[in-house]
C-alpha cells in the first residue's frame, strides 16, 4: 500500500464529490479523503502499489484542480 498526501485547491463539497467520483472509478485507489477545513485542502489517498504519484496528479489536474505533494 502507498500513501499520497497533497495540497490542493479543492475547497467545496461539490469539488470533493467530483474528486471522490473520479477516484472511485479506479480499482487501485483504496481510500480518498479531502480536508477542506485545512488551509492546504489536504487530499489524502491510500492506494495499491500499482499506481504512481504522477498518475494521481494527472487525474486531479485533468479534472481542473491544482495538486502539489506535501512533504514533512
């Protein structure tokens, strides 16, 4: 399992639903959460080992959202 954490501009419930729908279609995604109360609108994704970071970023950006990896 891999864990990906990103800062985004996903800041409304409507946008959250859009992203959930996008990732629910991908069998490599185990869980998705977005904290729109956080200043970085944190997108947290648990995924199988068969998906790469670039795949996730591309999906989010294709949907029209900004997505940047958050590091410790």
